[in-house]
């Protein structure tokens, strides 16, 4: 039995990847706060995941225990984070749209999200360790 091959671990892993990508994008936005004509970028993941989860709940999906098994119902798609650039707004006179205060608040929010995900994963590993007889 593969204890780590659960959908919850996969979801947490992809969420951590999205959070790491978001950190890089926000850092890039902050680094270019004074660059003329620079347009800020953002990472979309949670909205894509939510829309997929809402759409997937309408049908029955069979669980596959072996990669050779057939898919039953709607095939679960891999949700990956996407980088989107905001070309429509301008905050500064040089047509740059990076607001340093907003970016710093996004960075703090992203850091909190990352910390919660790491704590969740640690709790899951702690449960597995307890089940397997470790301390």
C-alpha cells in the first residue's frame, strides 16, 4: 500500500508549488517597482482549483488503485498554477502598475499560506509515524 499516494498529499504538494511560484512572482514585481512600463504579474491557482472542484462534484469518479485501471467517470485533471499579467492598469506616471504596499501584503499573505500548508503536511506525516509505531 502506498501511504503517500493520496489525493490530499497531491493537492498539498501542488499548493506548495503554487505558493513557491507566487513568492517568485511577487519578488519579481517588487524588484521592478521602479521599472518604466513594467506590468505586474500574479499567480492563479486557488480559483482554478475551486472551479475544478465545483465541476468535478457533479459526477461520480472511480478511484484507481493501479495505473493500468480504466478511468471511471470524469478524469481528474491536474490543476497547475498559471502566471497572468495585468496589462490594463497603471499606478505610476511611467505606466508601471506595481503598488509596493499591495505587493508586500500579498507576500505576507502568501507566507502565511505556505506556513499553514507545511504545518498540515507535518501533521499528516506525524499521523503516519504514529500509525507505523514511531514516536
